[in-house]
C-alpha cells in the first residue's frame, strides 16, 4: 500500500524573518522525527508584513533566507512547501512592475533545489468586519499566471494553491484533472472569515474532487490589527476532518494512503459521471 507521511506547520509569523525561521526549524525537526516526508508551511510564513514585501525581496537578506530554507530541506531530506513568500521576478524571470511582488508558493526538494513555484492567482481585495477593516492585496501583489501547478512527491500528485484561491473551485477541479491526490491550501485566513468559512471550504474542495485537502493556516495576533484563524486541518476524500490544530502554533503529522483515494473514487465515481466540462 503506497503511503506518504505529510506534516502541517502552523505558527504566528511576524515581521522578523529570523524569528520566524528559527520557529520553523524547530517545528520541522519535530515533524521529521515523527516520519514526515512532505512538510507544508503557511502563507506569509517568513514575513508577515505586506508593506515590506518588495523591499525584503530585493534585499540581501532574501538570499540568506532562501539558502537557509534550501539547507533545511536538504538536512532533513524532505520535500518542503513554503506556503508563500514574496518574489520580485515572475515565473519567466521578468521583474514584477509597479513596486509589487508575486506571492509565490515554492516547492523545495530533498536535494535543496527549488523545483517548482505557483504564484497566487486570486487576490484578497475585500472588506472584513475586523480591526483591519479592509484588505487590498492587489496594492502590493501582482496576480500570477493562470497556470495550475501539480508536483510529484514520492508517487503522489500534489496540487498547489494559496489561501483566497480556496473560494474558487474551478482551480481545484483543474488540479484534480491533472491528477492531484492531495490539494494544498497554505493560508493566512483572517479570524472572522476563517470562523465562518475555513472548514466548510476545505471540506467542499475535498468532497467535490475526491482528494485529500491539507489546509495550513497562520494563527493568532500578528500585530495590533491582524488576527488569523488557525485550525489547520487535513480532510479526507469524503470531506472528513481527519486531524487538525486549534488556535496556537504547532504541527501535526499524518500518513495518507493511495488506497483511501482508490476506495472513495471506485465506490462513488463522481468525476467519471461529470456531464459538463
């Protein structure tokens, strides 16, 4: 029976990348000690400060951080997914214009190489009834190209996405069409929207695509106005919440199996019954 041991790392990131990195290293080491082969970090994991995205991405500190991340994956011989991190270059190597960045989800291999990227497509430009009141990601982030990304991790197909993407089911249907077994949703979901919709949306994406879905969220207060919901969780292909966290930093490890996917898809072959493309 083919299996993949996956881990979600939840934390309360700040604007200090060194502190965030040190906490990530500790949590990753603990997850690896429990057998994790694929470790997923949340959105804004190393820098939770939208106003500093461009300046940090242009700084020497960016290279130092990325080298540290590469060494972390190599040291533990794991696949490491950085939920998001600002990039000044787009996927074709051109400079992002207008002082903005791409919000990039990076996949790093056991050899320490950054082998795939997904740039966030859907940007969170909304009004929310919380202390921040409004969010306008498009002011600092350029939307990514409309190219869904699926990576291979030890024979499992893993689909990449970021946070607000989870509200757009067509992206996940395309990832499913490309063979995804596991859908990743690294996030910094606000507390108010998370309380209403986080679990429902993750379960829905799992049910409709008959995939495992791993939501990896930020948690707690990051500054005076920004609070995230936490509640990172793993959902089965039938939408059951298999494992999860609450509202404090931590991690969990789970061994997923191909057999569970096959059983679900054979008993109720919804995708084969589709009438509309």
